[in-house]
C-alpha cells in the first residue's frame, strides 16, 4: 500500500510537472508571438525611415546636380571669354610684331 501511495504521489508530481511545462510552453509561445509583433513594428518603422532618408537623399542629389549644371555652364562661358581674350591678345601681338618688323626694315 505504501508503494501505491508513493506511485500515486510520483504520478501526481509528474502530472503537475507536465502541467507546469505546458504552461511554460504556452507562456513562451505568447512571448515569442509578442516579440514577433514588436519586430514587425520595428521593421515597418525602419522601412519608413529608410524610405524617407532615401527620398531626402534623392532630393539633395537632384539639387546638387542642378547646381553642378549651373557651375558647368558658368565655367564654360568664362572659358569661352578667356579664349576670346587670348585670340585678341594673339592678334595684337602679331600686329605689334609685324609693325616692329616693318620698322626694322625701314631703318
């Protein structure tokens, strides 16, 4: 009889442990689901922030490209002006050399 009591006590302990394990398993599953929900929310927020940063970056890139175009046009005009000035100076130098040459021939 004492052995039956011990077996009964052991069975009760096993059943209690089994119930506790099931409860822990259920709690863990709930916690995992809660973490999954939080992860999804964080991923969504990160995606939105990344998209916002990408949009701002694209806008800034476009602004820089426009500024570069203006600088390029301005430099092109200035280079053309310098080229024209060199042409004029070259002509003046040639004319001056020609005049000097003619004066040397007259002497």
